[in-house]
């Protein structure tokens, strides 16, 4: 009986301390779609500097959202992506600088997604 009680207590503690996934606000969904479109345009070479600058503006909004949630991981990830977007905006014809900036953006996005995105279908994600 004691083992059952301890097991139950452990499960309750885990449930209380683990963050619950939730539906993201409409603004957050829009920002993620904007970032995806900006990243896609940069990859295609379409108005790279403008899209990188627009990405920085979008990342400021995303960073403000995650700041209110006190997520150090998300803030660090936004900062890394922001620096990458700045590098891409400045890269011009320097393919190495462009690749380095894109790598920073990708790493920043991945860091936040790994920590805060829960995929529930091909078209929908929750945040945690």
C-alpha cells in the first residue's frame, strides 16, 4: 500500500510541475507563419535583406510574448535567431555570411520549438 501511495504522489507531483500544452494565441500563430514565409523567401533568394529585416521585427514580437512567460530558452532562441537575421540582412552577396546567418536562425528556431512546440497534426501545434 505504501508503494502505491508513493507512486500516486509522484505522479501527482509530475502532473503539477510539468507544463500543460495549450492552444497558441492567434497572434503567435500569425508570427510563426510570418517567420516561415520570411525564411522561405530568404531560402529562395527573394528580397533577402528585406525579409531578414522583417524577420527581426517579427522576432521582437515573439520575444516579447515569451518574455511574459519567463522562458529563458525561448528568449535565448529568439536572440539567436534575431542575430542570424541581422547577419543575413548584412550578408549581401557573401554566401558564407548568408549561410552562417541562416544556421543561426535555424538553431534558434529549433531550440524554441524543441522546448515549447507540441505537434498535434500536420497543420496544428500547441505551445507548452
